C-alpha cells in the first residue's frame, strides 16, 4: 500500500468514511461520479464568462486555441489532484502543510493561496450580482449580498447533509449553466473555417496576451486543484487493496473526462457566441453590453437564458470556492474556520468593489489574471508529489505523465512571465 504522511493519516482517521468500494462491488459507475463535476464548476465561473466573452467580442476566433489547450491541460491537472486525494486519503494543502516544515514558508504559501481564493470569490460574487441586475434590475451591491446569502445556504447543505447531497445541488446548477451559456450558439452558429483557423496558436498585441492569461486563469483554476483532492478525500475512503484503488481511479478518469468535456464545450461556446454574434458591436466587451447585444440581435429569450446561466454560475462556483478556501487554511495552517464564517469574511472585498462602482467586467477579467499567477504554486507541487513513489507507491505517475505535467507547468509559467513583462513595460 502507498504510504502517506503521519499528519495526513490523522486527518483520514478523523473524517467519517463512506462505504468502501469493496462493500459495494456491484455499484455502477454512476455512483462513483461527482467530485470532478463539483470541481469542474470552478471552470464555469463568471470569470470564465467575462474572459471568453471579451476575447470573442474583441478578437473573434483568435483565441480559440487558448480555450482548447487550457481544457486539455485541465484534464490532466484535475485527474492528478483527484488521484492524490484517493490514494493518500489527504488533500494537496494537507500534504504541503506537512512538507513545508518552516512555519514562515507555510504562511507565505498560504497567503498566495488565500489571495487566489479571494480573487476567485470576487469573480463569483460579482458575476451573481451582475446576473441579478440583468434579470431583475437589482443594484449590484444588493445582488452581491443576495448571492452571498444563497451561497451560505448551499454551504449549509455541505456542512449538514454531507458531500453527496452537496454534489447533487452543484450538479443541478451545472445543468442550468450549460443550457444558459450554450443555447445561444444554436441561434448564431459560428463559421467552421474561422473556428479551425482559431486553433492556430498566435497573438495580436499585448491585450490579446492579457486575455489569454485571463482565459487560462479562468480555465485552469488553482483553487480547483486544491479542492478536487479534498473532494475525493471526503467522498471516498482509502481503499483496501490496490484492485479497489485501481477501479476507483478508472472511474475517476471518466468523472474528470465528463466534467472537463462539459466545461470545455461551454467555455468554447461562450467565445464562439461572442465571436459570431458580438464581434465589432460597441460595448460588448462587458457582461451588461453583451446581454444587451444578445437581446437586440438574438432576442430576449436567448439573453434571459444567458443571464440565468450567469446567475447559476455565480451561485455554484462561489460555494465551491468557499469550500476550497476553507481546505487551504485547514491544510496549511491547521485552522478549521467554520465555512459560514469564512463566507462572511471573504464576501467583504467583493461587496466593497461593488459598492465603490468599479467596472464589474473589468474586475472579473483582472481577477482571472490573478488566478493565472497562482497556477504554478498549485500545479508544480501537484506534479512533483504525484510522481513520488514514497507517497503514492505503485500509483505514482509514469514518466510520460510527469513529463506532460511539467510541460503544462512550463507553458503556463512562461505565459505569465511574458504577461508581466508586457504589463510593466506598458507594451
């Protein structure tokens, strides 16, 4: 059996374990699905909508390749995170909390991870507030408060009813998100030749690089990397024997594949809708402008469905983000703050931004850039840890898996370095 860190074993013993796979040998694959779908909601948050909508409205099909490449990398990354939780029975933050022996190193790492979680929360609350404004004319500040309150209700479900019921709530919201964001493509189908041309990697100026980093920050979410290992830890116990673990990992590959297929399709649909229906239309690089343009070009039904999808996106992703933030703090600092209390504290920055009147779409795009800088800090340790036979035993990465993860990390870090140069030189 693979070995886990001593501190991690304590965490495994403390949690309530659901039935093992050995006791439910006849369980169908469907029962095993869920954690990746919950983590995958992070790939469909309002920041994704803002980044992809802005990219399509400004540059048409230019950045299609970024969405596709990001989704392919996301599959590998989320599977590795899920595998870490399944095999070791611990989350990535818990393992890092043990491996980073110096208290200063743990605190510094926690600060950057916490900033990423706060940037995530910012995008999700703002997205929900914008959706409520579009649907009901509510002021943005009031919409932010309502979004925060509803997310508290969803988190209460996770706290009191357990991970399985929480998964069902999030998956239901995921279905609404999918319909809301993908419906418009059927009314404004993209040009196939232009889509294929958009698969050729290239940029057009510093702003397109900024948007590419924003798309990657929205597509490959650091907090989803932290959360997925915790979701599989909470959902499944450590398995008795390698055969049971292999079966669970096989099911997890399907879980991740389905989740990433949904996320990738919806993200691509958002960009293609903006490219086919909104490119060159004034004001469509904002969510409010895109909604108005959809209403005038494709009709009120498509625009309303889009706004409903945006609202579901904000509600679902903010709940998952709060779960991830709590896990980050517990794993790195050994502090367990109640989810509802954390929800209230992290709600404040988003409400302040809404209250001072900062442009919500610009805040969403910039929040995704912040997320992109947090990717290496989550991705590099994940690839390194899952390659350790001392931690995962026979389930450690094969050389080509580690190589693929390393290539993804190098690409993402390089893009962020280019972005820093462009921003600070005002290119």
